[in-house]
């Protein structure tokens, strides 16, 4: 990821969780819980990579749900932004969580061995990656055979709600974000509006992923993409 994007996330790291909740009208927490449930559905013992973990919200959701379900998980969260990771580390320490390990690094080029993870997941990261194909190649390499990917992100909704969401994203969100970093939130809005989730499906098919599914959430405001390594 570029230095500009790295600096942008540093500038909003302290307010990132709060503004995510405001912008999504609180649905981001619901969406993460759905992703956590999907990540844990197949096995009782799992090694999970949370790619671009940010402030660690998804990783923490996964661990808490696994505890409720009496499942054993080890989660590694990787992110290139040290300020976001510092916040994640504070949360993990506060919650006394022992089975999340944080690593500062680039998810496009990791040091993990081949076929290391049962599940690879992420939340709100896909549209911010410099090279989506490179990320999918790396994901395929380090995922176990029959391993699962579960990605959460936002994208431009369908035609019926297009105008409503466009007004909210380009008029309301910049007003909210102006208190913190207007340019950063304009970037986030523009990135989601330009993001084409169908291209991910083509990438996954080329890499021999199977059982590819997209589940639209909250009137198309977000989606969960899941698939298995063929």
C-alpha cells in the first residue's frame, strides 16, 4: 500500500471506529458479527488471518464468538499502519485476549508458509489495496486446501437506491468527516463508489476458488464475499 494511504489512515486512526459506526448507522457492528459467524462455521479449531486488521475489531469479534461457541481459534492480524495496530493492541490488552497476534506488514507480500490458514478474512480493506490481484494470489498461496475466505466491504448499491446512497455518501459523510479529516473521508467515499465487486469474482474464478458467494447486506450498503480454495 502507498505511503499516502498509510499516512491517511494514521490521520484518522483515533476516530476510525467511532466514525465507522456513525457512517454506517451502527450497522458495521452487525456486519462484523455476521462475518465472524461465517468464519467459524466449518471447524472447531481454526487458524485465521485477519488481513488489514486495522483497529482489530473483526479479530476481536471472531475470538469472542469462538469463546461462546467453545471453539479454539488463533487469529493473526496483519496491517501496514502502526497507528491502527497500536489501537488494536490497546483493545486486545483491555479485553485480556491471548489468542490474537498482531503483525505490522503488507498483506500483499507476507512471510507466512504455504497453506498456513484455515480462514482468511478482512473488513473494509479490499477497495484500499493497491493490487487486488496480488492480494488474491497471496491469499490463495497461504490458504489451506478447502480453506475459506470471508471478506466484508462496502460498494455502490444497485440502481434503485443509487441516488439515496450517493447523497448520503457525498453530502452527509464529508460533513461528518470534516471535523476529523475531510480529505480522508472523501477518499473513502470515492473508493467505495468506484469499487466493482464483480471483478473480485473473476479473480477468484481464475485462481480456482469455488463456492463463490456474495451476500448483500442492508439494502446493498455492504456485502460479504465468501469462497473456498479449490
